[in-house]
C-alpha cells in the first residue's frame, strides 16, 4: 500500500492488485509522471486513473519523513530544476503571470492580444472615421 498526502491534506491510499510482501527498493520511484512502457504496466498492477505527466512544480517532497534532494536525481526529458512556471511561456508583447490554480497567463501590452500577446489588436474604427 502507498499513502500520499499533498500540502498537509488528507492522505490518499492506493493498493496493488498484485500481492507483494515488500516494496522493491531497486526499482525507480516516479514522481509526476511515468515513461510510456512503465505507464501501461502500472495501469494493470495499480489503481491508477491518470498516468500522464504532471505540469507544475514539485518541492519539499518527504519520503519516510526525509526531505528528498531533487538535485541528486536522474534528470529526464521535460524535467527542469526550479519552480518557475513562466519559464516555458513566452509573452512576446506582455508579461507572464503565474497562477496557483492553473497554467500561467500572459497580460498583454496595449495594442496586443492572444494567448502569447503575439497578435496585434485591430482598431475597430479603422477605415470608419
């Protein structure tokens, strides 16, 4: 059985459908997502509802009351150190603002629009003055 608690919330438990007396400490522990080949096996063995990658920041992870040092883990594709949600968002004519409950958003400068502030705002009065 595995128990998980996030931000001090109520722990969630998950049991394997395969009876195993101990956890194999020689296999990798995946936090935030799994490779495709591992994902399909995990769906068969565990009660997993979503195996796609986590988007966001993970910090202050404790296992058995021990803070995990992510700088000592093996880096994988799509994993970057630090918790800077605006790192991948390019606002061409605006400023990226992180949000706690969802993806960051671009706040566009006057005269620009679009999800990345890359589309000029058209003057509705243009040609009608």
